[in-house]
C-alpha cells in the first residue's frame, strides 16, 4: 500500500482546472519528485493534499486512511508535514526558538506547569532542548543555534525550515521548492540532507525546479502541465520524454 495516494484529485478555480484528475502514488521510503513548468499546478496539488485548500473532487489517502479535506494541523499530528516556497519562520526569534515551536506539536506542556516551572515541565524542557540540538545537527545548523533567524543566509533559512518540519516528527515530508535561492554548494548539501532523511525513514515528496537536484536524488518523477499529469517514470525516462521536453521548451526536439 502506498503511504500516500490521490485518486482523481481536481481543483477548479472559476471553471479552470488548477489540478485536473490527478492520480499520484508515493511509496513508503522513496524520494518522489513532482515537477512541471511554472503554473502547472504543483503547489496547488500540495495544498490540496495537506488541507490548505479543499478539492473540487477526488480523494487523498494517507497510510490507508481517507484524509481528504482534513485540517493541516491534524495531518501534521499523524506525520504528514510540509514546507513552503516562501519560508515561514519567526524571523525575530532565534534558531533554537523556531525549532522549539515545531517541537511542541508532539511535546505539549501545560500552562500551569510552565507558570510554576514544575519538575515535569523542567524535564520536558530538557528533552526538547536535546531534540532541538539533534534536528539542528541533521541540517548543519547546530553551530548557529543562538543566531536570530533574520540574520541567516538564504540557504540557512531553508535548512532551518526543514529542521522545524523535522521537529514535528514527520513520517512523510513534502518539500515545496527547497532549493530556491541556494547556490550550487548549498544545493549539494540539500541533496545529501534529503537522502539522509530518507535513510532515517522519512518518505519525501519533492516539488522542485532544479532539474539537476531532482534527477540526482528522486527514484520516480511525476510531471504536471496545466494541472494534468503528462508523464511519470524514472529520472532517465522523464529526461527523454518528448511530452516533458515540449512542456518545458514549447517545442519538440528538432522542431
């Protein structure tokens, strides 16, 4: 059984299909790519899957359960977590505090305990601090734990957003164009980071324009154009697919 699948997923805006009858399968433990030209419906598909917008029709299934239209916070609690094209960090907080906010989803503390600083509360804080160090080490930011988020580089912003997502303990992580603004060295680190997450048991669905990144780390790739799936296969199959070339370049090879 796939960890995630969509059947006939469709979203109409004013009669126009932003996502059109999308059937998608993501197997547990893989790195799945979702690509397409600008405006092809990739981010809309993520928004439909993760409950940020409601589908016109179709079904989304996660771990065998129908989650169509479920609230994003409820999906995060069961391990379906995403990042965004535009970073959603608390810019005036430190790196540590940003990750702590993500950690509290699965490590709630009581109001009374926090006010009285009870023994249980102090123990929870110690556990959270250890977890923050763990997540920041994974993304290479353990040396920047006290830095304010607004002072980070573009690459560090992306890595911190992934650390915040990891703090929610995802079983499946959906990354929306994480390589945006990264230089080649940062993009290479990102590739290694995604592989590390996969090796640690996190299934990844990756929306990305960086074709070198996509073709180097994805096991399979789905291609959208005008909201509809036009191709699916291995990176080698996608690179050689004439429909994909036409969608990106507007003409066929040799034309």
